[in-house]
C-alpha cells in the first residue's frame, strides 16, 4: 500500500500535478518499518479498510507540504487493489521459476524413463501397461498448464485508479484548481500575496482577473488535456502503471473484478494441477507399492523406520484448500454498483491464502521433482501381479480374427475369471477354456502376447511429443535434443541420478533395460 501511495504521488509529479519535492518526500516516508501495523489494523475497523488510517499516517510522516499530495484524488480501493496486484506480482515472480524448475526436472525424468513399463491403473485396479515416462510427461503437462495460466495472470495484473466512483474526476478537478492558482499568481505583481498566500484582491468585488500566460507543460495544459493531446485522468493512469511496472487497465475495475477472478482461478488451477503430481507420488510411494520414493522424506516422531512423503503431503493439502478459496473469489464477481460493499472485502483473505498456497506448492513441487526416486524393478514386479491379466485386452484383439470378436471376448471373460479363481496364469486358463489355442497361436506368439512390456502402444512417441512443449514465453530451442542426449548418456552407463534408483544391493530391474 505504501508503494502504491508513493507511486501515485510520483506519477502526479511526472505530469506536473504535484511538485517533485513532494514526490521525493512521500517516497522517502513510505517505509513499512515506520508504521504501526497493529495500530493501523485496529483503526481500519472504523472505515472498513486500512488505507484510510495509513494515508493519514503517511501524510503526517511526509510533512505538511508534501503530505497534501498523499492520496490526492484517489479512493481507498484504488490503493488497496493496486497493493493486492503488487503482492500478487511479487508472489508469482517467486512461484513461476519454481514451476519452470519442476517442469525441467520432470522432463529429464520422463526422457530417462521413456520406455520403463509399469502397470497402468484405472479405478484403483491394474488396467493395461503404460510407461513411467508417459506418466511423468502427464505430470509435466499439468505443471506447464499451471505455469502458462499463472504467467498470463502475472502479465495482466493491473493498477487500479478510478477515484471515488471510477470516473477519475478528482484528478482533473485538482489539476484545474492548481491551474487556476497558477493563472492568478501569473496575473499578479510580485509581492502582492501575504504570508498565507492570499491576494489583496481575493476579497474584493468585481470581475476576476484575466488569466495570464502559463509556462509550457504546466498544470493548465495538463488540466485542459492539451499536453500530449491526452485526458489528464488517462495520462495519470498510464503514468501510475509505469511507476509500478503493472498493466494499465482499460477501465477502473472497482466492481469489474476480472483481474482478481483470473488471479484466483489461475492459483486454484495451479494448486490442483500440482496436486495430481502429489497424489500419484503418494500412491506410488506406499510401502506396498514402492515404485517411487520422495528423496529426503520426513521422519516420524514415533516410528524411526518411516520416511514420510512430506513434500507431496504439503502439495496435496494445498490442492484441497485452493478450490474453495477460488470459488469465493469467483463469487465476488457479482459486485454491485460502481464500488461494492462486501464483495470487494470478501476477496482479501482468500486471495492472500491462494497466493501463499500457490507459492508454497510450487516450491515443494520443485523439491519433490528434484529428489524423486524411481524404482523400476518394483514396476516390473507389479506387471506380473495379475498373472497375465494385464494384457487381456491384447489377447482379445489377437484372437478376434481367429475366433470372431464375440467368441474371443467370451473366451477372455471366462479365462480371466478362471485365472483369478484358481490362481493360474491367463495363458494357462486360456488353454483350459480353448484347447485349440496351441493350434491358433505359436508358442513364440503366445510368449509375445503375454509379455506386458510389449504392450505399451504409443507411450514412447507420446512422451517425445509432450517433451517438445515448454513453458509459454520460455525459449525451448534444443530441448528435444537435450532429452535425447540425456537418454543416450543413461544407456551408456553413466552414474545414476537420484530418481534412477536400483534394487538395494542388486542391479537395475529388468524393466529398466529399455530406458538404460
């Protein structure tokens, strides 16, 4: 808020609407450590926002001459909305590099494990094989979606300046009043004003003195809108935006809350998108799954053996809180009149929390990706858990031309039930259900059909295609080549990254051979 107030005074000084000395004094006084935050909060209740007491304190701190130019022409919402955009900009400037870091690390993991097979899971059950590279490419895709939305929201964060009801009228009125004073001063002989600045003719009846010539670029030209051919309010709005490095809005948005709604939506999406990454890590790192691990996980106060996935847990917590906060912000779009009661105030806490959660989740995601451990041998073991049922779809397709589609499906349904009930493999159950199976399929073809590592479809090319995408606005030249070279380095036996974990005391699992 202090930055916004100081910038407004500087913007007015740049246009000749305030003395340069006032801008310097206000900027020097606008130091947060000089103000009693608790006192401001207590005094804010009487006016419904903290800008009212803050502007008064800042005016006092700037001194009697400069203090007159503090908050001049503005309304409280101008300052608080602008302050909110500054806080958002500074938060997103921290979060966006963390998301870029996360995407970069996930790209390397996806490229390294492009061909590492593991069970695909749908509705909690093994479905068909997929690859870990494709799964990670999906995580990265959501991270990039979050990056792009937050980057777009960051680029569009605007200043707020509209005055009492969004017309900017007070700024023109101040300019006109200053111009009138300047004209009167130019028309009077030197020394004709007393110590209080009053002319000897101020109280005298008769026609007003005719205005004299004003210097080029003075308040008179600004007030008339002739300087640079622009309206004084619009020129001040542009200067204010330049001072703060924020976007210049087309209209004051006191009750047009698109900037806040876009910010809240982008933050809510980012937390939820990172939540998908965390949710998968939490499932895959369970003791009974163990396909990934969070490097440097947290300890337990009671159980020394535990390495808790704390980063994924923190991200998951943020993902569960953000949607409700974002919905509150979206609800504030229904703001009445030119400045609303309640709708504006209701944004403050959820936006603050959304920014905190987004920044924290982005930082935790970068650390999670950088330390992620991958256990391909566990993935390979899990491919065999269903004794071949994971490739039942492939058998249906292969036997369709030989038996007819309906008969093939009926055969696979019966064989799958038998395999589960009797604890035998799918190919054994198929032979019992269809004695002609050895005549229909050679032993070599049968082995191929039952190998889940041979049924990953277009997972590899899909991963390659996903990795060609980068964050919007971030150069990606050579990214695909870098990923390819990284995979080739792994295949020639260079030292493993933290996320390329091996079986303790043993060699890499068989499922890792393709990626290595």
